[in-house]
C-alpha cells in the first residue's frame, strides 16, 4: 500500500477533531479535521486511511457524504458518530458499510478502538484491490488461445478433454498449458484458479 494512512474527521463539533488530533500519537497516524462535508471533499483525493464522520451537520449530512463517496468509488472505511442517532439512521449507515455508529458522548478509547479497526480494514481493502489489479493485468496479457485453455482448465477438464474440445493433440494442449502457466507465474492449477478468482473472472 502506498502512502501514509490519514485519519480524517468530518464533524461540525470541533471537539471531536481536537480529541483525535491530541491522540494522533496513540493512533500512530496523522489526523486531519474538517467542519463540513464540503471542506473535506475539497481536499480528499482517495488517500489511504479512514473517516470519522458525524451524522448530522449543516449542509451535506454524514450519510449523504457516505453515499456520495460510494457513488464516486471511494472505498474509505467510515466510523459514524452522532449525538442524535435514531434506528433508521443507524441502519442506513451500517447498510452502507460503516464500521460502526457511536453515540455521543463516547469514551476516546472507544473511538480509537474503532478507528484502528477502520484503518486495518483500509489496509485489507487496498491489498485486495492491488491483488485484483495484478491478476487482471496478467489475464489481459494472455493470448486468446491461452485464455481459452485457462477457461477450460478452470472447469476441471483434463488435457485429453481439452484436446478433444479444441481439436488439438494432447501434446499441443500440454505446450499451450505450459506457456500459460509460465506467463502468469503459476505453479499449479490451484494457483490458476486463484488468479481467476482474484481478477473476478471465476
């Protein structure tokens, strides 16, 4: 994962941002606080980290910002906080993927625990996206004939069955299969299937 993780705080109550900023050494990551969704969106470009987000704010609300980020493809883990949380809002925030929704007042350590969970989730998500991108790039580099063999291998076909399906000799299928394995750096069928899964093609 490239870049240092940042804990973003978007809350019109400056006390939350100050509390997290004072605890930045405990978190081990810098904290950047904003008083509105508009201020945050003016500078956020998808950096690694997480977002501590108040539900009710002037202008765009927390759940509206949450939806905006999802629509924009920004997969940032969110810890929602609110002094006026109702069941509908909590359900909406969690359905949209929030790590949790904390009701104010809360203990700083409680918030820090959820921030750490959110940061860990960010690392996992970014690593998964990197694996997907790498797998997709490997598949994109295959020739049409190599991809054809790969798709048949994924169905569990033997070399003989593939030869019959493709109208080739078993030796030709073996050669094509060997070139395929070498091109994608796979040492087994299991690794080939994993590659397809990571690329979302299985």
